[in-house]
C-alpha cells in the first residue's frame, strides 16, 4: 500500500482513537454490571491481488454480561478494485486504485430491552475523496424515549456543522436500513451519509462529531435499559428480530460487500452477525 498522505493519516488516527474511547466505555458498562469482560483484539493483514501489501486492521470483540457480542473494527487498506466492482465505487470506474480507512461497530445485547446498534465511519480515496458513514438504533422492543434521545443527539451533531444535513441523512437512513423482501425497516433509524466530498477539514470535523454523538447517546441508552427484567417471550422476539438483522447484513449491506470484494478479514466483516438468532 502506498504511503499515507496527511488527510489519510488524520482520518486513520481519529478512527483508531474513537475505537479506544468506545471500547473503554463499553468495558466500563460491563464493570458496572459486575462483569470483568473485556475486548479481545486480533490484528490482520491484507494483500492485494498483485501480492503487494494492502494494509490491514484490528478486530476487537467482547462477549460479556450486558453485551452478548460487540465488535469494534478499525482498518486501513489500499490497492486496486478487481473487475467490474470498480464501476460500482464512486470515482473508481476509470482508475481502480483505492484507499480506505474506517471504523465499524455492531453491538448485540443480552437484554431484549437494550437496543442493538450499528455505527460506521469511513474515508475513501479513489479519483475522488469522500467520507461516509452513520449510525442506527435497532431495538427488538422499541422505546419512544430511546428513539427520540438517539435521534436528537445525532441531530445536534448535524446541526453544528455545514456538512451535516439531518433531514436528508435521517431520511437516507430510513431508506437504506430497510429490508425490501420483508417490507420493514431493520430498526428505528438514525443517520446515513455517503460521498461527502469537498473541504476535508469541514467534513472531517462533522465525521468526528458523529462519532462523539454516538459515544454520548448509546451508552446512556444502554444504562437506562440494562437493568430491565425480561420474559422468555421478550427473548423470542429479540431472536426473531436478529434473524432479520442478519438477512439485511448478508443481502443488502454495502460494507459487507465492500469488505468481501476487497480481500478483507472475513471474521471482521461478519462480526456484525448476531451470536444467536431464530427464523420462526
């Protein structure tokens, strides 16, 4: 992989720093629940089709009392897209060379009253340069208070930046995080954005605040719900909902396809899948 330039380096460092902040906060929640669970980190390397070094990343996974399974991955990869896949990537149709760095997080919770969650932020370079990402809340048993809290926190982050367009990004999340063959959304939304081009500093500041907003909202929601009692019926609802979540990630999710098409670490790519699910 080619040496990183200043913008690529800044983005990579931020995503790694954000990972450390999130993992520390999730481990603190486990301590509060009387668990000594912590993240296990596994580094991986990638080679592009030519055999040249293509970067790599670190897969972090924790299985605890509150977090039944949570994965927080960071990666920085580069090389060339193969074949027709390049035509589907912004700015890569005429030149398949690419660089990508980012963070990806999915948490599946033990208590059905605690919502699962997804968060991803990334910076890509082809013949163009852009940020993408977002966060969405996925409760098996939705609470209006949690949904409003999550959306309000993300909206404040959007409203603080010229690059943040909450109405557009929220509607985009509603459209993207949908399971067409089921005719339902996989959760209660959040924000989703892609191909955020233009001034790097302006867009980078917004992406950083998206990460900070997630770190503000989600742990608060977890602590609000993790002590709730649940029934076998609640758990059955959660497991059936997890089946739908798995369907979306395997059939429609762009990040899954991107990782598999670019030679990413399979365990890291599929860490989004729940540890248990049912198809009743």
